[in-house]
């Protein structure tokens, strides 16, 4: 991997902490060479172990303390290094160097995550995904801690423990893992109607992404840009994946939880190792201060989005992920993100969810990372110098050499000295705030259903069907009939037909009235309107000895050029020989490969004398077909499609002409799925 490393300032800093044990003598942590690592020090070969065996004690003690608490949410994550490049200066809106200096590539570290499941749960659970980015800027670390869904369950952070308790495994028996399909969650949903919009998203395809590389990221909360003249703008952040936004189907996601619980991890890791570096463009929606009250919702309400058709997303830069981590624990597990890590030119709003977040992240990290010095961990260190009078605490790394550790002082010329804004000192936006101390919610937060309906209206037919299926699955698992009915009643406020369909599927009397009057749509919300490309899609090629070498080679060459990734599946692992001396390497056989691991199937070979092969291959194609994936066949392979009446169906490619076949196959794969099948 080292040869592919993309070096930048952060990488250089990390390099000074990397340790390579290869070829070295084994020592204790005190540096003492160890002469024996398999046998404890005992009194005689059959006698008791001796207390003085410091090597045994050190080895065992360290092991005993290897685990740290997992994150209370977003426990399961996967991360990569990369760089951010700004396209054009945003100085009109912000003075942040990262958004004004186009000459600089800023190192980033991105951690993707599920929210609900434990660290060891599966990747493809129905859930929101975290999308947290740390920008190591010359002005300090800036964290954009985002999700792949643009809204949230609740409007006030004080309810965060409640929503999280409700979706986590139930407290009496710790069931279910990484799933919202249980009574407590849906009881919370029905009784806290502000979450209706978010729950529509959670029931949609967005909650089962095809890949971390094919997800949007949203800052959710409204932030503020402040320019050099002190003018402020409301800002919503967006990450847009270059590969478009695509999802799995539910049946596939469920199977992957067993077949490959690391499906998203493998996908990201492999793409980076191959050199298919994931790319995301950064966009901002900019709202001038004077337009604060122009919308039919409140900008401070995190259960609402700003439709892209009303305020376009201005694309301002691109992030490319170029390196996998060297060590999961040191980097992915120990990284600490915080929405409060900002730089001059980026500021907060009074969004009550954001305000709560500003407290929670550091608070939880203090216990998770065991003290106040986790900013010194290599992955969390800024690349710029940092100086203050903070001292001591568990695991302190810095050896502060000065005697002075207080401000103001005369012994050290009153340094470290606060900097003026002109010198780069952070100055909070001077918003005028004046009000009574109350516990209350603004009336402008009270419309819970209009945007839930906007989302529903914007879905294509297959997306709507998936939402109904998801509600039916989840609520169908709820044991309390009262909770099932309460939810049908809640979602009748969004769309009557939706609620009626769910009701029929879960044994609840369909409601007869309800529905939000909103008729607006936001086409940007539908995944059918996203970028469609075959690039980096994974094709299973089922093949055996004796294939037509030149034909297959020309197809594979074309696909490679178009960015498809192929994997060969044969009866046995190892070389598969075709005519004209073409040899391919089967890395999977029908015992190890499953259709859910691929985006498309190419059948080159016909049936076999091996009954097991025939059964497995038939199941493979049938399942891929049901999951609406592209299927292609030539020669003998076509017999499978004929036997299953798949010929001439949408997304089934069988052209006689090899060039046409190769081209049409790529076009079909770019479609992602063939919903009209
Ligand atoms: Fe978080 N969130 N969150 N969150 N969040 C955490 O911080 C919290 C929210 C998000 O890969 C925790 O270090 C509160 C919205 C991501 O390490 C914790 C509220 C969004 C990650 C926390 C929210 C997020 C976290 C747990 C409502 C999308 C994973 C571990 C008031 C914009 C970061 C940790 C990583 C993690 C609190 C809501 C995104 C407990 C109180 C909205 C991507 O501090």
C-alpha cells in the first residue's frame, strides 16, 4: 500500500507515528528484548506461574484493557483518508481559508457509519448513515459531521436520549440488534409526530445504500458563513457523490447482513485499493440573513430541508478518498468528530438540535477516549500548531516546557496570546439575542407533515412501493396492535393512500380520512433522477474452461475501459482456460459467490454435469433477476435465460453481435436496476 500513498501534510504527520514491527526483535513495552513468548515463567514445568513473570503480566494486562467503549451511536464505522480541493473562492460569503483558497489541497479523514447497531453489527441494516469529515486546515480542524439523510427525528436535542433509547435494542432483552423493527421505536414514532418526515426517509431506499460511495451527505443543521466584512449567510451543506445516489433492495440488504456483514466496508476498501477513488462534490445552499423568514418552515428546524429547487445547491469543491487506514483502531476508532470544530468564517445558528450537539460530542468523547487529551491522538491532531494553557490529564503527550501555564502573565510576555480576528482569531458572529428564559417551542416548528408529504410526492413509483413495503415489514414486526394502529393514524396525516396500504398489510383498520394537502414535488429527492453510470459496478462472470477466448477478451477489454469491475466464478477456484490461450482466474466458485455481492451477472457457460453447480447457478440468476439487476448472456449462457423466460425482458442483454452486446450491457448496468421488469 505504501507505494500508492498520497502524501500530504497530514500523512507526513501520521508517518511520524507509524510503527513497523517487521523484522524487529520482540521487546516489552519498556524496550527490553524478550527471549520467550510462548511459555510462562513457572516453578518447574508442572508448577505454578510466578508473579515475577513481568512479560506475562504486561502482555496479559495490555490485552485485558484492549477494548474501549463503543460510540453510543454510530458505533459501527469505516473510514478513509483523502483530500479536498476547492473549485472557486467563496470569499463573498465566508472568510474560511478552506473555502477561499483554491490553490490548496486540504487533507481530510472521513468516517462513514450506521447509527443504531453495535460495532460488530452488519453494514446493510436499514438505518441512516453517518458521513463525518475532518478537514485538517491550516486554521485548525474543521469537522463537517453529516448524515446521508438531510433531516432528523427531533427538533430539540434534549430529546436525543429518548429517540436513541427507542431505536436501540430493547432494555429488557437487548433485542433486536441494528433494527428499528420493534415496539419501542414505533411507540416513540407514533407519540412524537415531529419525526414523521425523518421516518419517511428511514423507510425509503436512502436507508439501505448500495455503497458509501453512492450516498449523499447532509450537514442537516443550518450553519452560518461569515465573510471578512462580517456579513452572515445561512448555510446547508451537501455532499454529492460522483457515482450518483443508489440503493440496495430490502431482500438483498437482509441477505447481505448474513452473507457479507462487511459489504460496505469491503466495497470502500476495495475501490480505494483498486485506485477507483471515491469522489464527492461539496455543495452549499446559501440563504441571505434577510431571507430568514421567507420559507414556509423554520430554518432552525432540523426536521426540515430546503428544497433544492427553491435554493439551488452551489457546488464549490470536490473531495477524493485516496487511502485506506493503516490501523483501524488507531484511526477509525479513535477519531473524534465534533460539529463545534469550526474555523473563522463558519459559525452556528440557534437550531436547538445543533446547540445540543455542540455539548454532546466532546462530552461523550471524554469517556470514550478516556480523558481530556484525545486531541493529541495522531488522527485528531491539527496540522497547524496549537498552544494554550491547558495542562495535564490522563495520557498527556505534550511536554510543555514553559513554567507559565496561565493567562495573563508577565513572565512570558503574556503569551500564548489571543489573536485578533485580523490575526486569525475566531470571533463568534455577533447575533443579537434577547428573550425570556423559557422552555417552549416556536410555532414555526409545528408543521410536521408538509415536508413528509413533499418527500412522498417526489418519489417515483418503485420508490413509493419500497416505502410501503418497508413500513409493512417494520410495523408488521411490532407486537402491540395499538402501536401499529397509532402509526397508521400518524402517517394518515401524510398521505391517506400510504396509510391505507400499510394498514391492510399489518392487520389494522385502514383510516378513511387524512392526508396533507401539499401537492408540491422536489425532483432532487428521487434517486431515479440521480447520476447513472456503470463505473465501478461489480459484475459476476460465470464461466468455465473452453470459453471463446477472443470474444470474451474483447468484451472484458471494453468493460474495463468503461470502468466495470469483473469477478470470475467457476466450478473450481484457480485458472479458467479459454481458446486462443486466454486464461482467467476464478476467485470465486458457486459455493462462495452469491448474487447479492454483485451488480450484474454475465453467463458465459452452460449447464454442467454437476447437479450442485446447476442448482446454484440457476438460483444465482433467478435472484439477480428478482433484484432487478442487469443480466447478460452469450452462447451457451443464453440457455439459462431461455429456461427461465428472461429473454427480451428489461435489463436482460443477449445481443448476437459481440460489440453491441458489450455496449448494451454497460448501458444496462448504468441503469442500476430495471424496475420496469
Ligand atoms: Fe450525532 N452524535 N448527535 N448527529 N453524530 C455522535 O458523538 C448527537 C446528529 C453524527 O464517525 C456522538 O463521538 C446529538 C445529527 C455522526 O465518529 C454523540 C444529536 C447528525 C456521528 C452524538 C445528534 C449527526 C455522530 C456519538 C441531536 C447529522 C458519528 C459518538 C441533538 C448531521 C461521528 C460521538 C463519527 C456521533 C450526539 C444528531 C451525525 C453522542 C446529541 C442531526 C456522523 O455525541
